[in-house]
C-alpha cells in the first residue's frame, strides 16, 4: 500500500477571505473542550482525557475540512502549529476579539 500523500503548508492559506480560517480557528479554540488543551487550564476548568493532537484534529475537521479529508494527521499538525504560533505571540483568548466573546461559547 503506497504511503499517504502529505499536504503542504502552502495549501493552507490562513489569510484568504479576510483571515476566515484564522478567525474560525480562534472561535473553535475558545470552546471549553478545546481551550484547555491548546492554551492551558483556566479558573474552574477541569482536565480532559483528550490529547493535544486529538483536539487539533477535531478543530481541523471544522477549520480545514478539505485538508482534513486528505490527511487527518497532517491537517491536525498544521492546525496545532498555528495554535502554537498564537501562544508564542502571547495572544490571550480572554482578550476582546472582534465578534468573538469567550463567555458566549
């Protein structure tokens, strides 16, 4: 059986359609079941049995449906990388983001 073909990073255009994928990633990341593993525990949150990559794959199925259909592992990995970029930049999802309020999730 031939190995799965891997999608390239260039196939994910995070800036397309006014950063639509980026905003969707932020919206999905703010959901409690996703936030805990991607950005750490907050007050009154409990740990989860999911792994970080499992959460990234779950979000990728929503944010990157085309890439997820091609290869779930690569889509999850690319999405996790983007989420890690947000952490490296020092972004806090508890700050006011246009059109997205964590308390509304």
